[in-house]
C-alpha cells in the first residue's frame, strides 16, 4: 500500500467538504452529492472500501516478517510448527468487502482495451500515460447536482484503477497503474461480475514469492508488491490479544481497525527477547479460539462452521446494510440488526411453526425501538421476547 490518500478520503470527505463549502449548495444537496458517490461505488461491488479507515503506512519490518512466513503453494501463513493460518479469496472479501465470486480476471487474456479506456473514460491520449494521478484527479473531481452517465462511468473506472494501484494490488513503480486487469473494466456495468478477491490474492502471492526470494538470497527488498495490508489484518484479527481482540460481528473487517490499534497490536505480539531492532521477531500471541472467527483457517478446524457459511454471512451483511439504507436507519445500527437476524436464522430450524411471519415480526421488533429513538439489545432472547416464541416452541 502506498502513502497516497485512501479512496474513502478522496471520494467522500473531499466531495462533502466541497459541497458544504459552496454557498449555493445546501445541506440536502451536499448529502445528495455524497449519496451519488456511495451509489456509484456500491454499483461496482466495492462498497466495503467506503468503510476504509485512515491507514496510510504499514510497518515494513512486520510486513516482511509476515510475508517471509507465507507458503505461496498452500496459501498459508506458517507462524511456527504448531500454528498455521490458511487463507483464501473469501478472506480477502471479509477484510475489504470486494467481490469474491464471478468471472476470473485471468480468463480475460492480455489487455486489448487500454487505449480506448484511456481515451473514453480517463480522458488521456498519451500512449504511455498510466499515471495513478490521472485516476485520482477524476475521483477528486467535483460532482455536480446532476451527473451524466459518462461522468459516472469515468468515476467507476477511475475508482477501480486507483484502489487497485494504491491498496489492493500496488506495484513496484511509483505513480504507475497496471493495465493487466483492464479488460474487466471496459464495461463499467459489469465490474461487479468479476472475481476481484481472487485476483488480489494471486497478486499478493506473487509479491510473496519475490520477497522470499530476496530474503533467501540475503538481498535487500526495495519494493513490496501485493496487498500486504490484507496479511496484516488477517494475522492480527486471528490473534488473542486481550483488550485488542475484536468480535467478528461487522464487515468488512478493515473497519474495525485504525493506525493506533494496529500499532498497539503489533507491539503486543512482538517477542520481547528479540534484541535485534533491525530484524524483530513476532508471533508471541496465541491464535484465538475458532468459535466466532470468520476466516478460512477457523472454519477448517471447527465443526460449527463450514466453507459455505461465511459467504452467506457476508451476503446477509450486505443485504442488512441495504435494508438499513432504504429505511433511512443510520448505518451504525446495521451491525446490531445483522447480529439479531443471524442468530434468529440459527434457531429458526428448531421452531415447529413456519418461521416466515416470525422473521417479519422480528424485523419490526428490531427496527421499531430505534425509530422511536430508543436503544436496545439485539439477539435471540430479544427476538423471542417480541415474538413470544422460544427454541422449544
């Protein structure tokens, strides 16, 4: 990940500041500007990045330690002989909230639309111009009250190019955007139909191979390619670190982190006996209990979960967020609604009556208190209280 501004900063904060700073644009219009951007990012399936925190830099020594312990053949992070974290593309989706299924980008072949995308969407003619700044300028461009389809398509293309180059698949060259995946963005309406998580994972593993080769030959690692931030969050989110341990009850997982928390967790996991500040060692903490962990490694070791469970939970989370938005309920309570529905779904198979009406009643019971201005505790017990049914019903 580069030190460039992150997508959420560029697209939401700056647009809102511009909108509110104009005397002719009132509060409602400013909110409309924000909603337009959110709709565009959501339409391409990258809505998880709207929750991206203000993370600009990574701990290079910690990242090199992590990458050196990744086995690219088995997609696993081997902490030691007894602790091993296997990961897959769904974990990338859990962390960032980007598409985890669809057409493989590897099936698209060699890019053949570079020139047309540059000219039609990015507005540049130079043959060798692959500057990230071009995409950034389009994202930062001020939205008007009524955007044209051409402007919306340009924004979608530029957003993907920018986040891929700075966050999801950063390369070795500064201010240079790869065109390897551009066949997948030639039709903005079909961007969400591609398996972006698999592509991000593959590029990370490619970067791991380069780093391990350098370290094995005792050479300096000038550049780190691939999404090292994914490895960092996956590892820290899998540890038992006391007060820093977070429940996996909100997605994408990146939203549960900030620079201060990440720094504290890395320090807590550092082996104190490691006197070499140039090559510090980590891995002091134990992996957390499988129960409640959303990642692939936990589902493989727990009878309570299977490989199909988490994609369904992610889909439920996205549907819950969409419902909260349509009902004009603040997104802060979407997590509470999600937890309640998820728990209800687990017990409904034990109910003797058809559960359709119970789900509807449960939803009303969950939403009503907040609409009336009250806070409430969600969960199966609360649902049963409102519906008048228990697991034995």
